[in-house]
C-alpha cells in the first residue's frame, strides 16, 4: 500500500516537472518569436484587421512629424503602398518607405492582434520588390507626385529612378510635365524620401 502511494507521488512529481518544462519551453519559443517580429510584420497584421473593418485605418507618424491615416494595400521589401486619407490631402495613394516611419499609433483593437504570429509568407513577388522598382513604375506611367523629403514637400514628375536616387522634374500641381513648365530638376537620394503621394 505504501509503495502505491510512493509511486503515485513520484508519478505526480514527474508530471508536474514535465508540465513546467513544457511551459518554460513555450515561454522561450514566444520570446524568440517576439525577438524576430518586425514592424513590417505588425503592420501586415494590422492591415488584415483593416481588411475586415473598413473604418480601421492605421495611423502612422513619419520622420517629419506628420501623422497620416492609411489603409495598407501592399507591402514590399522596404515600403508600404496605401490608400491615403489625410486632412488637406483628400484621398489618393501613397508609398511610404518603412524607414520613414517614426511611429505607428495603433488603437487598442489593433495592438493585441498585431502581436499574433504572422502566417508564413507565400513568397509573393511584391514582398521581395524594393521601393526603387515601384518608383520606376510611377516614372514609366508619368504619374505626377507629391514628394515629401526630410527637407520639405515638392510636386513634380519622376523623370528617372536610379539605384539610390531619383530625378524629379518640379512643376506646378495640376500641370503636365512639359519642358517649358518645369521649374527645375531635383536629384533626391531615396533614403531622404519620407512619402510619395499621388492621385
């Protein structure tokens, strides 16, 4: 009888140790997962919430201190494309370099879900494309843009996009890029870009 109690006690201790070990392992796995979580991952999770709730835009503060409410449409390697809904700008679209984001200002309903594990990526092509590729597409289409840099905001048309900079033909908003309407050309390093907005 006493042997039965001894074995029951040992079995109970062994079960407890196994549960403690599993719990410690789960906590360590969660710490490792959090250590690998990127801002891009969290924005992607918030974008999934916004897909289900049309009123749930994401507020981001950029390096130049402007705060925008955006609805992400796509994510690239180092950029985010979004529908723009900001006071004074109306609608439109924008490209935000992830490096230009100074802070994300989530709501309570966005914060917790942004920490959830991100499903494995299907290695979509857009997720591997760098920002210069997207800017080259705007250049090819001759889309007029508002280019916000660390030094201010200017309107024009992209003439060319090189590896680490772009050429912007500066002209008045609402006008088409014509040589006689161009006030100047600006060579802008890509790393100085805070926001590219367009209709």
